């Protein structure tokens, strides 16, 4: 199981655009999303990495993606964003009994679910809650190479937490990149998943993150 130390940052009074948000994360370490747990069936592996930090009120996740195809067909909260060029962040605050799955396509269209790993017992957050997550994205094609970046600013209230609740605590999480309906489907993660078929909803394979 991988471990990650997450630093606290001051995001007050920052200008709300991609470059300004990226600047407050520039000192944070980059981590690879490069575990291809189902490489035999899905050999295509895009280049993906992420940064993570937190403040008194938010968790920030910054993704950097290079992939052959970029797609964003879903435009409303809780639509099938995993079929698009999609990045995902799953986190559990109760020792993996329950967890949140936050999934966003390149447009910033989001889906957030909550509950135990049993699919029938999970539920989706309401649209108005999902829209509290601010996203900052940019897309480029240079010499035929497509790259895109996205920052998620996730209010801790989404997770039922109070302000300043994260400092000194630990959680379990995994970070993913997928694209189920792309010309080259792929399913990659930060922490390896030992399962015969693609499934991100396996909290036993979450890594540990410490909010220092």
C-alpha cells in the first residue's frame, strides 16, 4: 500500500483561474497514476500524474494528463463522465467502511457518490452539492500531442467535515484516470488493484494519505 503526505497551503485571496491555482501548488510533489492493473486487456497507458494539497476549507487535486484522444460528451452533474477523458479521486475517512468517489471529465463535469463498496448501497450527491466543486482546466494540442490539466477544489463540507478538520488526520484514497468509451479504453490508478476485471470501487486497495 502506498503512502502520501499531504501539505497544508494557504489558498486565501487567490485569483480563480487555472494558472493562479497551479501556482499555489507548484511546490507540491508530483505522483504518478501509472498502475495498469489490467494491462493485458487494456494495454494503452496515458501519461498521468497528480499533486494534492489541502487548506482549512478545501482539498485540491491537480491532474496532468497526456493522452491520444480527448473526449467530453457529458455536460451535466451525475452523468456518465467515466466514459469521457476522466480523472477520479476516491477517499475514505472511516477506515474504508465508506468512501466518496469524485469523478470529473476534462470539461469539469462531475459525479460524486458515497457509501460502502456494495453498489446497491451507494448513493449520488445532489447536483447542487457537486457544483460546489470548482474546477480549473486547460487543454492543448502541440505537434499532434494532446495534453490537459485540471485542478479540483473540493470543499471539505462535501465530505461532511467542518473547517480545519483535516490537519493531523489520515484517510485512505486512490487516484485514477479512465476513459471507458474512448477509442483506446484505459483504467489506471495510483495504487495497484488486484482484481481480474477493471473496478475502481475496491477500497481495500486504497493507499494511505496523511494530512500534515
